[in-house]
């Protein structure tokens, strides 16, 4: 979902074929840019939630669909993964190596910001944002299996429901969250260009307005009545203080609600090239880098002034978060940090053998 690492096998919405294409689709780049802005804004809102029911409702609403949108798009662009050597190489350079680098970097950084100098570096326990890289690695590695089984989406949904029943699932590679978000990825694998054309119709755009308005009202009502932890998909039902069977019910309900909001979100995404379209190719950079600003801002006292917790402050925080993540997606940042986010690592792999001679 998040960047060129997500967009492994591009396919244009205007063509029925899922085959590779060198030309990027403006719609998907616009969607990824809009989604990464929502991710950054959501993280920026976290320290403001305690003092504002409105901000908390907005936070809950955004978390209901922004990662599902990323993951659905990630699944859509993973349809071409077939386990060939070049695909596996891309998994290593685009996901495994950045995961190791940023897991280490975030651990060292948060030792300072969280005042925990003894926090261990554990590659099995993803810290903060890095869970998505580990999850995408596992999802993409199992893609051929999901494309072969019958009824893959009901099966993935069943696994997600069972995961909520299992508080014993450990933190290794954030498996609980990987399983609970799995249905969105599997759904993306099953989507075709015409499905995205359906949500981009004018009627859907119009309907998206009252849907989002109603969703906000529901979120506002739910703030004192429901924990937002359900939208993180990282804990079992019992860990969230609910009976185990709640997870079996909440998983399909949240899945359906999130998909409606994802469809409404995509309905608003422009399909033409815009000033932000090129930034869609760099959303992995924005995703991995903005977390340092989000973590550091609390340590640096950016949220200490009282006016920050007022409505004007919330607006300023929102704008600053959007600007910061936008800058982090720009070509200069990508060129400067490509060696850690998208390393080539040609030395690590054997060269491709010569083509077989025809008999």
C-alpha cells in the first residue's frame, strides 16, 4: 500500500488486464497520497484526543478506513506476485531490508524520546509503523495461495475472526494485526479495474457525502461508549476488555463498515493528474519518515501550549502534519534516502543466468 513497494505490478483502471505496465495510474497515486496524508494527520491528532470529543471522533473515523484503503490497494497491486526470483528479490529489497533498518532506527530513536534507554532491538516485535512492512511481506508471500483457494475472502475473514478469539497470539511480527487486516488484502487481490470504475461514478461521489456525515455522527456518539482499539486490529477481544465472542461479531461488522468508507474515500479521489500525483510514488517515504516527527513532537513539547488543544490548534496541527508528510514524499527526499528505503543490493543476489538456448 504505501509506495512503489506496494505498486509492484501496476495495472491501469481503464484496462481490463492486470498485466504489468510501465505507466503509472494517476488515480492510484492520488489515492495513496491522500491516504498517507490521513495517516500522518491521524498520528498528529493522537495527543489532542483527551481534550476534544470532536477530534476523537474524527480520529476514530479516519482510522476506520485509512489503513484498510492502503491495504486494499496493496492487495490489488500484489496480484502479479507469483514467487519468481525477481519478485522475491523485490520483497527483500522493498520490504525486508527497510523493515530491518527502520525497526532498528525507531527503537534507537524512541529510546531517547520515550526515555527508555534499555528498550531492546527486536526484529520479531515490530515497533510503531514498521508492522505494515512485516504484514505486507507475509501477505504478499502468501498471495499465490490466496489466488488458488476457493472462496478466499470468506476464508480470510474467518481467520481474522478466529484471531480475535486468541489472546495467546504473541507479538511476533505483529501476527494479530496481520491476521485481522488480512481480509482487506485478500479483497484487493480479487478486485479488477471495473470495480474501481464503479466507485468513481458521480452517484457514488454524491452518496459519499451523507455517508461520511453519518459516519462522523456515529463516531461522535461512540466516543464515550466504545474503545478506538477495535480499529487498530492489533488486540484480541479479551485484551480490549470485551467477551471473546465480541470479536467474532465485530470483525465482519467493522469489515463491512470500513469497506463502505473506503469506497466513499476512493469515490472522491480524482482520476486526473494533479500537483500531488507524482507524490503518490513516494508514499512509503512519507509513511516511514513521518513517524520520527510524530514521536519527536511529543518529546520536544510541541503539544504543551494550551492553544494547541483548542479548535484553532487542531487546525494548525492538521495543516502542519499534511505539509510535513507531503515534503517527505517529494523527489529530493526520495533521492536522498533511496539507499535505505529502496536499496538495490545487487551484490546480495546472484546474477540472472543466461537464457536457455532453443533446441
